[in-house]
C-alpha cells in the first residue's frame, strides 16, 4: 500500500451493531429487545491524526473499537482499518495496529517484563536486527529499564501501563488504539505517558485513537474529537469547537495560607468557601479565560498553598451536547 499524507487509516460508513438482549418477564415468559450499541456512525481518520473518541459509559465506544479491530462483526455498514476489512483480514490487520485496554493485559503475567517484549517481537516475526533497536528505544522512551527483570504481576499500575504501551508499539503499528490508558494512574505517571505518546507521533507519524474519561488526556494528545452518544455520532471537530459549543464551566479549588473572606477576581466566579475561608472555589468558562489566568488573579490577592482543577465530566459534556442537538 502506498503511504500518503492523506491516507485513510479508519473508514466508518453507516456502521451499526445491534445486540439482542433477553430478559425475564414474570416467572416463565422471556422478552427480547434490540440494543443499538452503534447506530449509523460514519467517520474517516487519516494517517497521523490524533483523535479522541469520547462518550458516556455505554455510548458505544468499546463496541466500535471491537469492530475496528476485528473482534466483532458489524450488523451492517462498512468498516476498514489500515485498508483492511477487520474480520476476514484480521491477521494482516494485526501487523498494522497496536491496542491497549486499560483493564486488560497483553503481557505475560508471570514473566519478567523484558521477556514479554521479546516474545511479542517473535510473534510479529521481527528479525533480531529490527526488534532489538526498537525495544531499546521503547525502554528508554518509557523509562522501563529499572524493572525489565520484574515479573509483570509485581509491577505497579503505572509501570504496567507503560509496559502495555511499549508492547503495543514493538512492531511499529500505523494505528495505536488506547482505551482508558491512564485510568488509575497518578499525575506523574500520566504526564510521563503523555509526553512519550507525543514524541512517538512526532517521530513515526503514528495515528492515535484514544478513548478516555480524562479530558486532560484529550487536551494534551488530540487535535480532533468524536463524541458518541447512544451509538450515534453527536460531534466531530476540534476540542476548542466542542468547548465553545458546550461551554461548560471548569472549577479551580485553591487552599489559602490563611483563612479569609471570599476572594473575588474579574475572570471567574467565587462559588464556595470551606474551612472558614481557607479553601475557596472559582468557576470559569474555558473559552474566555484559562486556569493559569484565574490562578494569577487569586494569587495576587492571597497566598496559595495548594490547588486542584476540576474538569467537566464527559457525561456532562455529552448530555449537554445531546440536548442542544
């Protein structure tokens, strides 16, 4: 296949997946109903794009990914991934994609982490001359050297997730699919993983499809957002466009060095005070100002000891977008 800047990596054309759910109705009779997990989604993702695929739980994200990777057969419509039909050409497709599921491991639980990489290189039929430099590159980029000899079951969650990402990239896939890759990680582990993914895309042109409930992941990694709700595509565009369309408030919570009365700043609203004024909360519109600007205004009026930033929940974004549509 010829590699071009406009090469299509994912094509979805009126994609649908319906499940039949059986339930008891009384002591004997059973009812059947159809659930439209994916309901007519059409989209195209080109080579090198980084796309966030977001929605509330049960919106159809995981079902879409399973059809993209050949795990599930569509009920109707068309799907092509890296130029292949996922189900009949699943073996060929496996050479072109890497997948990381936050709740499932592709590593060998009782083996040292480093041995998993060697096994995966052999599975993908990489020669030692190709495999070793690539594995060493991933070890350095994801800072894995300190625990290569540690059995996977003994790794912390952050260490294992970095190992999972490395495992998905050993064979240099054209498409990397990440399903909740930072779930349960601390802030340092999240940022380390994000920085690596940014560098990987810049160096190799890897296409990224990311599903997550952490909007910070989307902000740091993705230029485009697809929002799915009840199996339908509710939005396709930039994150900035989504913010303007939904306009949900962020909340900055600051702990002050000393209790004091409500602090008022021009760019945000003081929405609450706790601990006799030692903790105060400010809501602001992200399309009008930034957390850094609000923080600067507050710090000009009071000494700050600590802070947290609360993002709008994806469920709230989807709900607001759905009602406005």
